[in-house]
C-alpha cells in the first residue's frame, strides 16, 4: 500500500479505510484533534500499537541543557522542549479475557474518519478474538474548540454472533513510554519521564496532577465516566464498576455481559489544566470547574458546539476547487488543521508543528507570522490578534536578547516556546533577523485588515518601534549613502551570513515606514516609549535608502550581494537520493554555491511585490527556478504564487498540489513528528493569492485572477474590515459578492469596484502572455509525488553540528 492510498479522496473528511501498521506514526499526526491549547494525536483507542503517543498542552515544556564544544558570547545555555503530558484517550477492551489488539485475533474491518465539519475523529472496527468471539467497536473523539482544555470520547462495544463478557478499562496515564525517542537524533538529551507525580485520586472521578521536573509547571487532568447499556444487558446500576489510581496511572473499569446484538457505551470527559504560576489547590479547583462545565454540556452538547463553531468557520473560510478533487480535500484539511492549531491558543505560541508532534521540539518560528497569520487574518482575524498579543508579551525577553547581542530595541528569537532564544546554531538562528520584520509585517497586515486601532495602540506601536530600533542598531550607512545590513541570513538556509539580503531589506523597509507612520498616528502610544521626532525621521531616511542589490549583467536581483557571482551547485551530478542536500553535504559546501533550499528572493517578490516591476518578477522568478531545490515545505507555495502571477498557471498548479499534499501523502516520511503547518497555510496562499491574485496593499484589497486549465472554477471567501467577501474565478472572468457588511471598494486588475450586499459584480480577467516554461534542477520538477522535507538547522548537540528535525 502506497502513501497515496492511505486516505480516500472526499471533499469534507479524511477517511482511512484500512489500518496500515507501518504508517501509524504518520497517520497519528494527520488524525490529530486539537484546539491550539490541547492537542491529541490520532492514536488507537487501546493505546497499542502506537507510533508516537502524544497529548500536548500549549506551553508545557521542559528545559534541556545546550552542549557546546566551543562556547561564545550570546549562545543560549538551554533550550525548551515540548513534552508529552497526561494521556486521557486510552480505553482498553478485553473480550472474554482477550485484550483487543489489532495485531492479534482477526481484524475484520477498520476505518477512521477525520470529519472537517463535525470536528471529530471517529472509528469503526470489527474484531474476532483468538477464541472466535466477535465484537463491533465504534468510537468518537473530539477536543473541544469551545472549551480550552476538554477532551471527550464515546466508546461503544456491541456483541455480534455469540455472547461475550467485556471489560472496559479507561485511564489517565502519565509518563507514557516514548518509543520514538530511541531513533530520535537527540534521544540522549530528551527527557523520557518529564513529569513528577503530585497527586492522584480515583474517588468519583480520576485525577492525576504532575509537575515538570525542571520548569516546575503544574499539569493536571481529571476524567468523568458515564456508562450506558441496553435494556437486555442491564441498567448502569447493575454493571460492575470500580476505579483505582497510582501516581502515574488512574483507571476506571466496567464489566458487562452482552448477548448478541447488545451493547455497552462508555462516555468519557477529560478536563486539563496547567500553570506556571498557580499552586496545587488553585489548579485542582480549575480542573473541577472545567469538568463541571464539560459535564453540563455533555457529550452531545460538545458535539453540537463543535459543529456550530465549524459552521461559522466554513462560512468565512471555505475554498471551493473544481476539477481537482484531491486538491479540494487538501485545502479543506489545511484550513481545518489551521483552525485546530489556533482556535484556543490565546497567550501561547503557535508552533511550527502546532500540537501534532514534537518536531522542532515544539518551537515557534517566523513561519507563524509570515504564513499562518496571513491566512488567519483573512478568515479568523481574532486568532491573529491573540498570536501577536503573545509576541507582545515576549517583548521583555526580546529586549534582553537584543541587549545580549549588543543591539538596541528587541530581537525576537528564531525558535522558542515561551520567548527565550532556543537556537544554538547562530548562522541560521540569531543571524536570521528577518523574523523581526516578519512580526512587524503581521502587525501592519492585521490592523489594516481589521481596523483594530485598539490593538495598534496597546501593542502594535510598541512592536513596531522596538523592531525599528533593532534595525537601526544592526544596519549601517555606507560610503555610498545607502542603508546596509551585513552578515544576516534570509529565509534560504542554504545561504548564511550574506550582505543586504533582498527579502530582509525590503521587509525591514516596510517595518521602518510602518513604525514611523504609526508613531505619528498614535502619539499617545509612542510617548511612553520615548520616541523622538529625530528618531522617526531617521527611520524614514533609512527606509528610503535601503540597499537593494541588483545584477546589471544578468538583469536579476541577487538573493544577497554577490550571490549571483558564486558558482552554481552541480545539480546534474547530484543523484535524486541525495536530497535533501543538508542531509548529504556539509553546509560549508552549500553556503558557497548558488543553490536555494526554499523561496527567499521569490518570497520577496510575493511579500513585497510593490517593489518590483512585472518584468523584474518574471526574470527573477525564471532565474531562481533553475537553482531552487525545495528541500523545505515552505517553498512550493511561494513559487506557486509567483508562477501564477508571471503567467505560468500550470506550473503554479503543480506547486500548489505539492504544498497541499505534504502531509496527507507524506512522501518524505517526515510527518510522523508533526504536520507542516506553514505548508498547510501555504496551500491557501497559493490558491487565493496565486490563482485569486489577492494582494493586501494600500489600505485595501486587489485581485488579478488567473486559472490553470486544470481548474475550471475557484471560489473563496475572506473577511476584511468586518465584511465577508466571496470571489469566484472562472475561465475569462471573476465574480465578486459582498455577503455581509457595509459597502466595500476592491480593485480588480486596474479597475476599482464598488461592492454592496445583494449585488454581484463580474469582470473579465486580463489575458496574460505565457512566457517560456522555466526549468528546475535535475529531478526537482514539481509534481504530486515530489515533496521535500522542511527540516532545518537548529539547536546542535555540540557546537558546529546541525540538528535535523
């Protein structure tokens, strides 16, 4: 069975029609249920077999010591690592003494469904025990999108041909064995048993409370059980029920005898609470309160609430794709997982893998602001407000980091969970200063899209001012009277410590201009920051003089100064099995050659398209196609957007499919550590910004739609300043409908359109010349089976070595 066959292609769900044990770790990530605060991987109810068990709580982490063979000033001393907490999913079943284990007996049928509209993971199986007794099991699991720390399960067992005695064992389990650690590249430095018992109880409900050993975080879970049997099997009062608890394991057990056709149903509600400040009594009260609310709602109430939230989400976020059923499924999966990654993430970082696995140790990167928040600003803007509020809360750590680096302002970390820098490899970590401009861009984009001036005053001004101060202390004025930034790393991690990286310089330019504009607009917010008019003038002067290198001989922008002078990588001499390159060649060699891991200059063409002419975009895109190998899942979506813009919609379609299927197909076998959340966001960006031609510029929305021949229709929705807009793109025309809100002006091609609720406006799309199809490096052409790993250099086990996720 190939990865393409794992899930059937359906518009509103992922259906796994059969169980493949060798793909468990990957499907566990894909079938995660989560809400941004609580994430539960799609493990089997019985808990075994398992690829990588995982119940994650946002911000719950441990510290591990950085080890360097050579130390340097400013090197972080420790890093934060997401930990597996208390598993509340386990429901073990014994049938006449035989434990239900899909590896024993006979598995007659097995199917799981992740439902994008219901927000549930359901399972149905029929199993015959080694002594010939058959049962049917159905289960439904959800993590509430409404209640921050609630997991709910319903598990039903029905006897088939013969009477059976069944025993259900439902548990809370801490310090679950982590089989994946034995093969993890940092296994020796990770904590396999990170939780220290504090309290356990099985009186009326199951409760476990633990504390992380080094960070001292309190983590608790409490579970309520309800058992219902049909009339012939007996009432709940006649069932044999008991509970027990040990420090790491609390168990609820029910025994029932079932005649053929009879069933017993166990409903389990689990509430979680965690804190780095509250003491045990307060946490205990929080657990009790959360469980009380969950019990009041009941399983059916939680299901109804889940459906209502998703109905509202899809009303504003749905994307319809005609002509490619697999892409249709993939974009809805992407949007659903982004909602699961962000819905209740208030006050916490949105990690690169969200809460679907321990890849990148649970760290957040610039991916959040540049990819994920760009989407959420358009479909669920309150998520962006909370995420940027988290960045604002980490400003003290960012200021401290800047001071450590002998800089002014605030330096946001390359990777972190709670705010401190967690990357020990500084060329791809500390030197990637563009993260600061990425945060500023997200702030500007959010306030422009929502009109949320309250956020601008409360947090936005300070974020922009402190990042602007960083740039003015990091950069310098050259003899050429240009504003230069030397020794930085752009988005492409196969190039490090370059001068005047175009993406970085254009983004900091936007940062400086935005900071100056907002200080003038919100003087009362700037006053406590002691911003002077001279400082504002210096920002504007620097923004106007930012150096943007250009290669006159080739007629293209070098990624950074001198990049186009370096020798090209020997693509013809690189066998396909030697990709990704960072796993087979020293970074010393990669850094010295023209080879691009992921979109860098091309990302600048997308994010700062206003800084380039159409002719420059085509020449630049064509040039970088020839040297971009996409050893990162962040690349294909950016290339899709630009391919569509420069008149290559078929190539764009190939790239968007590649981005969309990175986890559903998992061709690189790297989804087991967690989903590629930024690539999922990139699926929306490629469709909406690529084929829809959406750009958010000049305080408004503009569209330049184009469709590939493969897609006869694309329809998407988005929010802008309280309005809900629907755009439908078909061959030769685009239709705009305002579904909700006050009249809105948008730009189509070169024309301004006045939109009002109830009126439909259709305009022809401009025919664009089709340029020659550019070539990619040998074996790197895009396609449905050609996907790249997005592992990145990070915290080393020792100085000078890279950690690959």
